C-alpha cells in the first residue's frame, strides 16, 4: 500500500513535468523507471514467498505500478486549467515531501525493526546519489 501511495505522486510529477517541458520530463521518467525496477521486486518477492503464487506476485506489483498512470490522469483532470510555474512548483514540492515522508516514516522504521537499520540508511544515501547522478547525466 505504501508503494502504491508513493507511486501515485510520481506519476503526477512525471506527467505534469512533461506538459511543461519535455526536456525536464525525460530525465525524471528515466530516473523513475530505473527506480521502479527494485521497487517492483520489493513488492513481488515477498508476495511470492508468502503465497508461492507467481500470478499473485505479478498482480500486486502491477497494481502498485498502475498507481503512477492513475496519478498522471487524475493530476491532468484536476490541474489542466491551472498549469503554470507556481502550480508546478507546488506539485513538485508536495510530491517530494510525500516521497521523503514515506521513506523516513515507513521504510526506515521497518528496516530498524528487522535489524538492518544502518544498511537501509546506506541504501537511502546510495539511492539519492544514483538519482542525482542520473539527473546530471541526462541534463
């Protein structure tokens, strides 16, 4: 559920950035696509090991991924008449805040509970580095 909530604003941000400037949207879409590979694995593997059902694992990964296009569609319907620099700034700030909140409030405490707290912080920092490098490479 947390990943679906996390994907919804990603779709919104990618779509709205594409409406404003495709040169901004392409690096964002590439970064999110790279980011979605381990995210999909993190959804499907636990479901598969818990149920032994590949179809169910695929189904839940698919559902969490479909919240991105849903975010794009809902964002377009709600914001299409209000798109300007201020709206884009507000949307990107909200999306960034949601992503950071989910990472810090949901994922890190879960990692601490399972005894891999430092490893998860290193992963968070490495993920930030990968995102920064990908944005620099596609600038």
